C-alpha cells in the first residue's frame, strides 16, 4: 500500500493503524484550515484520550499548500533528514480537549512566521 500524496504520512504502517489515522485526520483538518498540509516526523511523549479519540502530540512540518508538492518530493526521498531549507515549517502539533469530546489542535513553533491555529 503506497501512502497517497499530501496525506502527511510516509510509512505504510501508519496507514494501517486506523485509530492513529482517525486522529491524524483531525490534525490534517486543522492544518487545512490554515491553508497547509502537516507532514509527520514523529509522535512526542504526551498522549491521552478525548472522547473516543486517542491523541498524541506530534512533531513535523506545517507546509503551506502552495509549497506542499515541492516539500513532499524532498520529504518522501530524504533518509532521514531534510535540508535546512524547510526548517521554518518545523512545528509541534499539540492536542487539547476542547470540551464536548472535541479535540483541538494547536501548531507551535518558535518562529514568528509559522502559521498556528
């Protein structure tokens, strides 16, 4: 199974984890509202559950849609690191419980020009 373009997932194993894909779609929806695509690097240490959704903080790149194809070509073929050209898009996707079993995603980075929700 090949991961589809702009899915933000590089590993087939991630696509087979239906619980993770369900959560990751919430992350991608938050990115899409900002006109971006989120590309996963790694899960981080903080996880938990909101309603029936298992959540975890993620690290990766929040890339504007107009740069997504160029980024993805590099991202899919890099083993494992990207060039510094893409550092400005590096973020953490931080989840929180927004109430009523709703997951909220905030993208955090220390660069002032990085979009956040």
